[in-house]
C-alpha cells in the first residue's frame, strides 16, 4: 500500500483509518477494564495498567479527558453497586485505583471515596473495632475535612480507641491517638468556619485532661489517682484538683482521712456530697 502512489493522494483517509483503529483499541481497553472490575476479586494493578494503556493511546488532550470521564463513570457505577451490597472495602479499592490513574483530583471520586471510608468505619464501630475504625475515618477526613459528621465520628472513635489502648496499658499509644485528634480540633477551632466554638473548646478540654491525667501511666496505676480521675470525669470537670484528690482519700476505708473526718463528727459521704 505504501508503494502505491494513489495512497499519497489520500492522507486524510489514512488519518481517519489510523484514528478509528486507535479509538477501537481504546474502547477495547476500557471494556476490558470494566470486565476486570466486575470480577469477585479484581486484579487492580491489571485494571490500572489497562486504563493507563488506553490513556497512552490517546493522541490529544480532548480524547484523554473523554477517557478520564469514562473511567470515572464506570468506577462510580461499580462503587455504588458495591455500596448497596455493603462491600465498602472493595468499593474503596476500586475508587483508589481510579484516582491513581485519573490524577486530576476528581471531586466525584474523592467525595464517594470519603463516604465509603466513613461507611467502613461505622461498620467497624458496630463491632467495637476501634483500631480499624480510626484509620478509615482519618482517610475520610483527609478527603473531606469540611464534613462535621466525619470529624465527629473520628473524634469519638479516637477516644474509644484510646480508652481501649489505655485499658491494655498501652498509654503511649493512647496518647498518640488522642494527640492526632487534638491537632484536628485545634485546626478547626483556628479556622474561620468554626461555628460551635464552645463545643470545640469542651472537646479539647476533655482530650487535654485525658492526655495530662487519664493516660499517664504512673498515675493511672495508682488507686488514689484512679478514683480522683473517675470523680473528675463524673463531674465532667476537665482538670484534677484538690477536691478530687480529697474525695479519693476519703473513700479509703480505715484510712487517715476517713478517721480524721469521723473524729470531727463528719461522715465522709457528707464531704463527698
């Protein structure tokens, strides 16, 4: 064909043939990727490679944009189907694979991914799997830091996870989890969009109290401090003062504080009340 002089007179026809052939190859790649996505255990590296091949075949930016849109539509449809089936982890994997290829910060993909992380976290909290819920919520918050719902879930899960770690005497781990939650709340409080400053201040006081007192190993092992901390928490007071310590001492049966109160004619329960 190249030796035939007639073809030299038909460059436009050659261009159309070439373009149609490449377009067909692109469509085959996209259909192949869709088939891979529908498998029970998708090979996501293979899916990404197939998408990348389609994008590499595109010879102009408009076509690349069209491919991006087709990828987004296919993945969003698959993710929503997986959402209805309660298979959030698979939806997360599909969306993350698409975002690695569609590197334009697609809002539809990131918004749906944040939602899937939040749903995955909520399902873990129902099983009291705080260690799994916190990372999922942190990922959701990174994708959508404006969502008060996600932020609220993250702070609650962080406290529960920290409580579990402290109960296992992993005080350093508990403080690390709470310190991350504290940074988030500090950032929100400093932003102009923070509207519930009183609520944020109370949450920060609670976290600070836990960091300073509740999760300090040397204190939590002492029965005296355990009772004092419990009394402060019961009163929703985010500090440890003389009154809390005195009440803790007054609860020691046969202790010096109790005996002194009795000698003064004051029952310890009256002092506590």
